[in-house]
C-alpha cells in the first residue's frame, strides 16, 4: 500500500565548487612547492659548473700525475734513445688520450647539461628490463610500454614509478585471473586517485608500493592499509567499504581479519574507475607536471630511437676506453719528454678544455631550448595562457608562430655560435660567448615576449635560472682557467725541479741537454703566458659577467614592459568581458523578470480558477457571500503559501472590494425598493381615486335624485306608483333597491379592501424574498466570478448592475404582477357598473318622478 | 598562518574536513528546528499524531507508534510533546555527516491534518516548519571552528 505519511529529508550538501576551490588551493600549493624545488634542482643540475667542476679537478689530477711522473723520471730516464722513442710514443699516446679526454669532456657536458638525455636513456632501459619479466616477446613488450607511456602521460606521473607499480600489480593480479587491460586500468585508477588527492611523489610511490605488497600477499591490512588510508583519497576507502558492505571505520578491523582480499580490491577499483575518471578530468596540469610529461616523452623518444641507443653505446664505450687510457697515460708519462708534454699541454690542453666547454655550451643551448619548446609543444592544448583559462598555448602559437619560428631558428642554428665554437683562447671564447648571449637574450626577448604569456611568472623563473646558469658558467670557466693555470704551474715546478732546479740534475743523457735548454726557455715563456692568461681570463670573465648581467637586465626590462603591456591589455579585456557579462546579466535579469511576470500571471489565473471552484462549492453548500469569498481567499493563501503580509494585503483589498460591492448592492436594492414603493403607491392612489370617484358619483346621483325618488317612493303617490309598478311591493322594491345599492357600495369597498390587503402582503413578501433570492438565486453564479474578478481588476459597476437587473424578475414574481393587474381590472369593471347604474337612474328619473309624483302618481 | 606551501596545503585539507563536519552540524540544527516547529504546531487531541513525529538516519521511520502519553482533548499534550522532542533530539545527535536525516510521520490522517481538512486548527504546519527552518538557518553565521548562534 502506498504510504500517505510525511517524510522530510535533510542532507548536508556542501557546495561542490567551494570544496573544489579549497582542494585546488591545496593542490596548487603542493604543486608550487614541488615546482620551486624542481626549479632549484634544475638550476643546480643544469649548471655547466658540473662540467667544468669535473674537468678542472681532472686537470689538476693530471698535473699531479705529471708531477709524480717527473719525480719518477729520474729513475727511468736512463736512455736517451729510449727516451726519444718513448717521447714520440708518449706524444702520440698523449694526443690519443687527449682525444679521449675530449670525448670525456663532451660526455661530461652532455651528462651535466643534458642530464635528462642520459637519464632518459637510463630510464628507458630500466623500464624495458622491468617489463621484460612480465611480457612475452618483443611485440607484447612494446605494446605494454606504449600503453604505460600513455597512462603516465595521462596521469602526469613519472613512467618508471608507474611501470614499477604495474609490474607488481601484474604479478599479483594475473595470478588471480585478471587480464592485462584490467591491470592497466587498476594502475591508471590508483595513479589518478593519488593525483586527485594531491599526494606527493613520495606518498605516491609509498602507496603504490604498499598496494603492490598487499596484492602480492593476497589481502590488505596493517601497514599497507594504513598507508592507503593516510595517502589515498577517501573515495578509495569508501569503495572498499562499499564492496564489503560496511563503513570506512570498520575497514581496519576487517583488514585485521584478512577480509580485504585481492578480489575485494579488484572490485573496489573497478567500481571506483568512473568516479576517479570524472574527478581527474576536472584537474589541470601544473607546470612541474608538464615537465614530468616532457620527461616521459623524452624517455620514450630517446629510448625508442635505435640510432640514439647506438650512440649511447658508443659514448659509453668511449667513456670506458678513456677511463682505461688514464692509467696508460700515467704509465707513459713516466717516460721522458715531460717538457714536450708541457709544451703540448700549453697549446693542446687549453684548447681541448675550451672545446669541452664550448661543446657543453652548445649542448646546453640546444637542450635547454629543446626542453622549453618540447614542453610547450607537448602541452600546447593543456597550458592555459590567460588567467581566465580561456586561451591555450596552442591558440597563442597560431597567433605568434612567425615570431616563435624565428626564435627557434635563432636558438638552434649554429651560425650565431660559430665564432664561439671556433674560438681558441679564453678571451675569444668570452667575447664570442657574450655575443651569443646577446643574440640569445635578444632572441628570447623578441620571440619569448609573446610566449611569455604562456609561462607568466614561471617563465621569469626559468629565465632567472638561465641567468644564474650563465653566471655560474662564466665563473666556473674562470675558476677552471685558474685551476688550469695552477695545474700548469705544478707541472712547471716539477719540470724546473727536474731540469735545473734545486733537485739533482739529470745530465749526461742523450737529449737531456736539448730538453733542458728547450724546457728552460719554454718555462719562462710559459710562466709569462700563464700569468697573462690568468689576468686576461679574470678580466674577460669579469667583463663577460657584467655584460651578461647587463643583457639579462635589459631582457628583463623588455620583458617587464611586455608584461605590463600584457597586463594592461588583459585588464582591458577583463573589463570588456565584465561589461559584457554585466549586459548579459541585465538581459538575463530582464528575462527573469519577464518570466516572473508570466509566472505571476499564471499563478493568478490558477488562483482565480481555484477560487471560482471554491466559490461554486461554497454556493452549492448555501454559504453566505462573505463565507464564499473568504473561502476563495483561504484557498489562495494555502495554495500559494503567500506571506502574511501579502495575505493581509489581499484581505484588505477584498474587504475594500466587498464593501464597494455591497454598497452597490445596497444602493441598487434601495433604489429598486423605492421604485416598487412608488409603483404600489401609484396603484393604490389610482385605486383610491377610482373608488372615490365612484362613490362621489353615487353620492351625487343619490343627492340629485334621492329626494324626488324618496318622495315618489315614500310620498302620497308612492303607493299608487308602487302599485302601478306592482302594488306595495314597489315601495318595498324601491327600498330594497336603495338598500341593495348601499349594500353593494359597502360590499364593494370591503371587497376592494379585502382584495388589496393580500396584494400589499404579497408585494411586501416579494421584496423580502426577491432580495433574498437575488443573493442566493442562480443569478449569483453570474455574480460570483465577476466578484472574483474584481479582486484582481477594477470593478465594472455597470456589469454588476446589469446582473442585478437580470435578477429583477425574481424580485416581483409573475403571479404578484398579475394579481395587481387583475385588481385594476376589477376596479375598472366596478367603476363601469356603478357608472351604468348612475346613467340608468338619470335617464329614468323623470319618468319615475312623473309616474310617481304626476297626476297619475 | 601557514608556514610554507606544504603546510598551506595541509591546512586546506583540514579546512575541507572541517567544512564537512560543520555541514553535518548545520543539518542537525535544521532537523532540530523542523522537529520543534512540527511538534508545536501539530493539532493535538489524543497526542497520537504528535507522538508519531519520528527521526531516522539515512532512512525514514515508517512505523506507527501509540501516543507516548495517551490522553483526551489535549490532556497529555505537554508530556507527549516533550517526550517526542527528547526522542528526536537523541536520534539527531547520532548523525555525523554524509547522509540524510528524515523527520517522518505516517499516521494515516497526518496529511489531512496538514491540509486542514480534519482539524479546526491552522493547516500547512509541515510547510511552515520547513520555512521556519530555512529562515532560521539563513541567519546562522558559520566559521570553520563551528557554529555561531544566530
């Protein structure tokens, strides 16, 4: 049976947008925190300082080795011939080694400046190794890797961590009969859920690890459950609780009982997928997440490129070979010809070190540019250019492509850097580098001042990071140069000690004199050159730093101007948009107002209809007019739940209208009553006048003819007259006639009086009943709706009066009117009879008189 | 005051949790107001109708109970209304968050009472109770640490 009771439900619903905003603030704070840290790491890791820092100690160590070698040479320099041969061999070997060192420097540059490149290759290799164990064959491996890359990019998660989690889940879930797609879905859902919850990288890793362990052992409890409760969003716990049919608080106990099994987890994550997908779709990527995806894409790109993999192997082999050459170098240095080494070092090592630095710079420029451009391109549709998130980077690209293309060309083509890469001396290098910096910053300013809208403050941080990078680079080159000089000085001192210093001279050996002479001359020149080199380097570094600072300041000023212009334009656009919204709101308000009016109209119509029904109902129950109208008002009050104030207004209005109505009714009734009284009065006057006339005529006849008639009848001739007429009976007849006349007059008057008495009563009753019927008669059905209409509109009194006129028939019933007409007719007939009698008596009077009073009489 | 971005994120998480807690509190407050008005305005004779205002958490109470204190011509009005309110308050206290509080009455003639077709008393008291709750809740001032009296 359907319930007829009442249920009032109250639920706590927080406006979703509020929670979302608070969540967004939290997530933004976390993302910003990560972003700041990653920027710090980027600046540190991208620093070429690493390269030069590695290279310089290497050179120092080389110098120290040479120093040790020079000390050892005393023992081994026994044969000039051997020395000459060794010298030549050493020279060749040294060149060879320097080529290796050059490779090392290049690799170091790549590792330092393009750490992401090597890291990408390494990550890809690790990824492949992990997945090989859970896939069959190269084809399946490739398919799974592609799917994992897609999931990682979709969830903006580092691919290696995700693959590790997938590997664990696959091992556990495949045993439980899960398909590969289900495992992928499972991995995606947990990654998205953690992203929605704003979990940090560490928390994400922890939860994924714990969940993997839980799946492996077959149930979720203890530490694993705790990690999930603390770091996963509440929806995950709710999904688990729903599968088990309990509340979240009971999960701990059920976990202890071992009831949160693998199948429960599988079902929970299947149930959770739709919710998580929906919530995740509402999140926006942060800049740091964009770089995570960029990293994933680099990993995928480099990893999948076989040529790059081959290059990596070759580089790795080069590193190993170079490393193997170092002991050989030391061993060979232990031969003779250190002076020649020094000379070669003077021209060769310096150049090589610069080449290493230049390579580092080149790589830095290209990799940095590529990273920026790659990030922009990869996330062109996700990155929002404007604060209102209406314009994407892709939109900006379309607008500014020409400028961007030029910028890319400036960054990536080698022409502007040719001078730098071909410079042999530090001064040339710095001059060239400054030129390149100028070109670079100008290109950035021109090309990026449009693109800067994309990054906003993030771009400023990137440029600031690059500025720091450049300064560090210059500074480290200077330090490297210092250390280089120091290392040469160490070598020089060692050589001086060997060939003519305070140490024991090596004489008498073939070639020694040559070596000594040459070395002495070279040492002096070297010393001077080194000092000059040191000074020039310091000066150049200082100038370069100043110029670089100047260029960057200039770039920042330009950027600042561009930002200001952009901000002004944005403010103008926002104001225009606000105005547009205002206008739209006004239009909307007007529309709403229109709708309100229409609703109000509809509501009123409903009210009228409902009220009419109520009134009809009340009329049917013979209620009074006031009750009828009040029923209508009560109905309106109840149906529409209007406020008390409004209801009072309606009541006041109704009272006013009723008052006016009743005034109209009262006036009409009064008028009709007055008219009826006039009619009756007129009738009675006419009747009275007619009777008076008749009686007056009768009196006149009697007064004129009565005496002779009486004399004739009662005089001396009377009896004979009477006898003539019929004996004594005549007198008696005459007397009887007169008596009958009197009787007839009296009876006529009495009859008239008797006749009019009920007429008066009928008229009186007719007034009363007519008015009552006017109120309760069917005519009120016409009056009712009209009266209701007057509640809403002005009163049409003519119409109302017309209604009452229609009710007139009821005020004077037909039988009453007919009675009055009959009475008039009766009186008229009576009058005619009396008139006839009068005429008869007048015409017969003389004959009677003569008969009675004449001689015969 | 957040010390750094990470602690700010933590504060935001706490704020959301507190918000949910506060929402639950407001819901309890609303339910109390509704029960008060319903009980005070329900036409009374034997007190059966008023005794059947019952509170359920997450599901409505459909059972019909005898009057708490049976009477005649409002003789037990005070005792029954007080008992109805006490029982409702006890039940409302059980509610925390993320659910529904039902205030139900399933005596067969409750609709008639509310429509005013049975009793001579004013009709529409159910709607009046809801409106009263809305009006009083509009004046509630809320902060994250709890409710402030209107």
